[in-house]
C-alpha cells in the first residue's frame, strides 16, 4: 500500500487538490463559507493594496477633473457666494425652528432614536469574477460591520454585506443572480420580490400577480418583510412590464436606483438602526 | 520560489483589476488574470508544484468573489490539468500559441463557472447574462497574456518540464 502511494504520490496529491475543492463546492453550494485564517490573511494583504490603488486612481482623476473644471470657477464662486448668504439666512431660521422643536419634544417626553449609527465606508474594489457581483468596502468587523447588514447610498440600496473581516467587507449587489429582496411598489403598495439578473445593469420583479397594477416608472421600495432590509428604501424604477397570456405572475424589468459602477462612498446600516432619511426618498422624478 | 512569485503576482493583478473595474465601471468585461497564470504554469511548471500554485491562484480568485465556495480552486486545477493534457498535442510554449491557449481556457473556464454557479444557485435568471461577456473577456485576457509574456518568461519556474503531458 505504502509502495503504491509512493509510486503514485504525485497523482494522489494532484487528485486531492482537484477533488477537495469540488467536494467543498458541492457541499456548500452558492452559500459560501465563513472566512477562515487563510482568507483573513489574503484579505488583510489585499485590502491595503486596493485602498492604496483606489487612492492613487482617485487622486489622479480628481487632479485632472480639478484642472478641467478650473475654467469658469470664478463666476461659479461668485454665484456660490450669493447663494451662501441666502442659505445662511435660511439656516438661521431653521436653527430657531429646530431649537423650538427640541424644546417641544422635551416637553412632550418624546425620545428620538439616533440616526447617526450607520457606518460610512468607501468602495475600494470590485470582485474580478463576473459570476458573482460584489464590491469591497474599506470598513469591516472592527468598525462594526457585520454580515447581513444593508448597504445604501443617498439614491437607494446597493446590496447586503455577505462577508466581513477585520478591515474590509464584501457586499453582494442587488444585481447578483442570488440576490432576493422583499419589495413593494410605492404607488400601489403591490408586493413583489426584486431579484438580480446577473448582468450588473438590470433587476427583475418576481412574484407579482399578473393582474397587479404595475406600470413603467413605478418606484419600487423595500417592504421590510425579508428581515434584512428596513422598510422604504428605494430599490429601483420599473422600466418595462410583460404580461404573458397565461401564468400567475407578470414579469418586469427594473432600472436599479444605485448604479454600482458610480458608487464611491456608502453607508452600512446596522440591522435595527434608523435608515438615513436621504435613502428613503426617490431621487428620480416620477410622472 | 518562482512559483510563489507567480502567486504573488496573481494577488497583485487581482487587486489592480478590482480597482480598475471599479474606476472604469461595471460594464467593463473582466480580464481573467489568474487563469492566464494557470495556463502559464501548465506549460512550464512541474506537476505537483504547478498544481499547488494553480490551486492557490484559484483560491485567491475565490476569496476575491466575496462568497468563496471552492469553485474556482477546482476549476483552476482542472484547467491546469486539461491544458497540460492538451500540450501533448500542441506545444504552446511560444508567445502567440500561449495567448491562443489562454483564450480557449478562458472560454472553457467561463462556461464551466457559469454552469456550476447556475447548477447550485438555481437562480431563476438565465445564465446567458454571465456568458455574454465571455468573447470579449477571452480577447482581453489574450491581450494581457501577450503583454505579460516577457515578465512570465523571467519567472519560468525552472524549465524542468522536458516533455509535455498531463501527469508528467
């Protein structure tokens, strides 16, 4: 037996390298695994490199942008000065109103929940494999980011944290084929499921009755029924609706509220925290 | 030691690619940098050290996906062995043939990855979305293979593979 192993040692080793990951894949499927020591070491090495490269690319980009936009900056600065004066006056009025509001709240014994618990993070990289759509953030476990937390921008939902290590976190995008989010149409309150199509550009609407009132330009928001995403976050806008002659459900394509390729900074929302107000408001105009 | 350097280059290239895709936008097709190195290992490394390096490169890609499942280490070692087997017929240890073999490997790897992902995730959507960018991905990876060839030649892990073949 020992002689046999010795004779075919190389074949056994290569076979093990082939079979072991395949068995792991078949057993874990698309769920993935929790980060082990090796994963953490790789990510600990990669995250600073990605951060440095992002800083370098953004720095060069900002420099070029700054130079190109320098022309006309003087006129813009004058206009801004005027606008600033007006805004200061408005701000003063709002401060007065805010102080009055605070006094009244105290008077009524109202306790306001903090909305400053979300964690700001920077997108430092994109997953190089087209089969899984995810991005990497500059914040991780040590900053309070945990698996399952929703990730939003002022435009709406970007995705959900699927893995986190000490200094970075990976976010599965809404457009990933595995992504499923409980949703509701803002106009008609019709329930649906928003799923990723895998192409990184579109989302799809599922589990909506064929006769439901769904039209192009309808805004779709989170329903809060999936236990992950808080209620009322913008997911996207309906682009097209197809109603097949038979079948229970209609199908619809959505333009995502957040275009992942343009996102630089995001907010990670702790599961029970309040949602940043900006994410609740649809940025697109609806007829 | 040179094999370790190749794995290190793989990690660096993955970092560069992830930042480049972020900066250029998601519509940019990926360049399969790890597969490029796996093909190079198939053509130049010894059986066991090459298999370990291919596994390591696949593992890196797996970690970068955000949801490591073991799929990419498996596919990397499989690609490594298939290219070694293929090199019995065609000795691709030249720049042009290396690029061609890399392109073919990218297409096969992409199809397998999409199939297995679809098989396990049971996603309702068609896997066509993932495959649609494959031709451009193959072309870009071939271009990267041509560009990186001089560097890879410097890191040729020993040239101790006198005869092509899968398990030699």
